[in-house]
């Protein structure tokens, strides 16, 4: 089985895996980074979202063989102390209910806010559209993203 040198959350990590193994399973099963969730397995729900070179990416469909030179950030690497403005806004607005989709929601929002630091409500809605929330906390998610954008600007 091949070996891959990955840069995850700022650390160089070596893993041995089949080339077609999804990054999600490397993170969860091999590295115990379980903040990234399995939702649908077909890159449609957003629960498995991580950053690859700063871009929100669905890890359930991303093969480990494609990641030798990319920088990967998971929810655990977004802020070591859990105090990223989005994480703080999430708590302040009381977004989570079941919490299952929240890491993916936050990772999507973080990538979006890097590209668009002063979004309109409609832009937030469009950016977050691809992330599903089983509890339908969409209004609170939108409010938290807007609050974080204000804090970050």
C-alpha cells in the first residue's frame, strides 16, 4: 500500500492507504480527527467539509492520492482554542441543536468569509446553500455568519 505525506492542520503527517481512500476516512479512522463528519458520502450535504488550500472541499469524495502537496485544514485546525470568530458567533447565536452539520457549516463559512469579508444576507445564503442542516437552523447559521463577518472586519 502506498504512503502519503499530508499537511494537515499545519503538521506533516504520513499515512499508508489505498490511493482511492477518501480523505474523510483518513481523518476520522487513521488520525482520530473526528470533528469532520460523514453525512451522505456523495458530497451533497457538506458535513464533511474541510479546507484544501483554503477552499471549502467535501472530504468524502476527495481521494488521498490527490493530496500530496495541498494544505488541509479541519475544524480542529481552524482554531486551536476554539475561538475563531465563527466559532464564537456560533455559540453566541446558539446555532447548534444536534450539532452534526456544524463543523462543515463553519468550515464552509470560514472559506467564504476569506473570499468575501463583507457579505450581504443574500450572499451568505447563497454561500451556505450547499450545506444541509437536519435541524433547520438556517436562520441562526445565517445570523452567526453575519456576526462573524462583522467581528472579522
